[in-house]
């Protein structure tokens, strides 16, 4: 049976929530830092999330791939923007990033964004 990316995304979120409850002092700092980093500035938040997708794909962080894709979509990123972002990652990370991009494709399919 194929992995369900939406379910993986949900499980990661639940497990991260547990960590945040057990380590609130770390969680508060983490939230503050990321809130500052990903807010609109000279570079808009959507573009920052797209950049983060590249980093996630090249480093192979599935949690980051799914989370950043969801956040980019929430900020109005189009499927075409996400696909181009994946192409940049593939140009940097080669076949390993291409393999990781399949998780994003599965996620977009499950979300009904692509066929």
C-alpha cells in the first residue's frame, strides 16, 4: 500500500505537538524564531516558503517538504510555482532531490491539486 502523504503530515504535526508540550521552553523559542523568519519582509512569506521547499528537497527532510508545501499553498502559491521550485531543487540535488519530489507530488495529488 502506498504511503499517504496527508496522513504522514498529520502524524508529524501530532508528534511535533507532543514535543512542544513536553519542551515548552524550546517550543516557544522555536515559534518566535520561525515567526520572525517567515513573515513578509523584503522577501515575501510565500517566496520564503518556496525557498524552504528547495532546502527540504535537497536535504531529504520529509516533514519539511510537506509542511513547507502546505504553508506555501496557504500563502497562495500555485501548483506551477511549486513545480518550478521542485525543478530548482532537482537542479541542485540531482536524482536524490528528484526522488524526494515524489513525496510532494503525492501530497499535491492527495490534496486534489493535481491529477
